[in-house]
C-alpha cells in the first residue's frame, strides 16, 4: 500500500511532463526578418533582426527553458548518446540561447506568436537572443526542447535576403504535409512553396491575414434566399423536440417498471397483479389521500391559535423618560 502511495505522485509528475513535452512540439518557427531597417522596433526603440515563434496547438505552451540556436551544424547529428545535451556538446556557445525561466511572457497562448530579437544582447531581457543573424549568408535556426536534445523545429533562411522583407511560412504553423493537403482539396489555391517572402511584414501577427470569410461567401452564393438555413434551423428544432419526447417516454416507462418491481418485492405478488394495482390507482385516489393528510395536519392545532390578545400593562415611572428634563429653563436674571 505504501509503495502505491509513493508511485502515484511519481506517475502523475511523469504524465504532466509528457503532456508538456507534447505541447512544446506544437511550437513552430513561423517568420524571420534578417535585415530590419524600417520595420518593427524592440522595447528599446531599435530595429533588429527578429525570429517569430508560433503556437499551433489548442493549449497554452510555455517556451521557457527551450533552446534557440543558429549553429550551422545540426545538433541532431550528435545525438547518438542520449545523455548529451546542447550544453554538453557546445558548452556556453553564444550561438545557443537558453530561453530564461520565470518570465510569465514566455507562455504562448493558442494560435498566438512570440517575438525574439536576434541582437546578440541577452542582457536586455528574456526575448533578446545571445546571437545575431548574418545578413550576407544563409542562417540556420533551430528550436530544441528544455531537455537540450529533443528537436522541435528548424529552418534555413537562404542568403540574399532584402531589407524589411521577411521569410516565413505561407500560413501560420503549416508544414509540407498541410500544404499538400490544401493543394489537393482546394483547387483555387495556387501556392506551391511552404516558405515564401513577405513584403507586408507581420511581426507578432498572422502571416496570412484573411480579409473575407470563405464559408460565409459560399453560403451567400449557394443559399441567397435563406431556404437552406430555415430548413436546417427547423429541422434542428424538431429533432430536439423529438429527442426530448423520446427521452421522457423512456424515463417514464423506466420509473413505472421500477415501481412495479418494488411493489412485487414488498408484497410478494406477481408482475400482473402489480400492474393491476398500479392501473387501479387513479388520480382521484391520490387526490383523496393528499386531502386527508392535509386535514389531519390542521386538526393537530387549536382552533384559536390565530387569535391575538392585546392587554394593557402598567409601567412604573422613570425619571429618565420624563419630559421635564428635556425642556430648556429660562435663566434667572436676578
């Protein structure tokens, strides 16, 4: 028994850790701006290159403790020994930035973004990285989990980036599989690359901003009068009423069946006799029983219990309530 009590908290902690690990896998490197001349400014009012992280899950993910790195050699090549971490391999390499813990702003809400400044000035805050991006060559960027060895996501930004034009996913959080599915299902979709250039840079915002609702437009096109909407609404109402009717019917039959069983068990009679007794118990019988109970409760009280008697009582004189002590006396002028 004691072993079970000890193992339960351990299993609970392991479960929570696994849930957190699964959630961090939903983090995606979403958009990168290598050359920032007139774009977004940091909290010091300075333009720097930035890296945007996107949470593609339905829950809040805390990125604290994870690692951002620009090491050109993919650390996954050194993971033959599972005991090794990024710090074991590279030490205090400034190209590896451990995201500090304890900052509430590291919690990324569902479908939201987080911006990191690649300014090589980590002393300026949690979101200022220890490395900078190279404006002349390609930049490899990778994100690792808090254990320092679990790979989450990576991207290689090609060389030749232009000023104030970002390099990002065609849609927030998409991957190649999601893009292929969109191309297969949506014939009007003309895109073909998962990573594209954005002239309208959107830091901490959606890469593709919708200016229309396709579902609403399709509905207006296919059901301009609203006949389909009306039929659907009425159908939902009637189905709901029918479901309620059947539910009450089943509950009523179940209650009657249970009353028959209780009567059979208490009286030792057959099911047919119990049904006959139940059918003979009409509403008039129950009303008569209720009236008899009501009358019996009234006879337990005295008929004069509602008579209120008021009697005068004598009260002794008290000088504290005398009016003479409340009158002002005219002062004697003699």
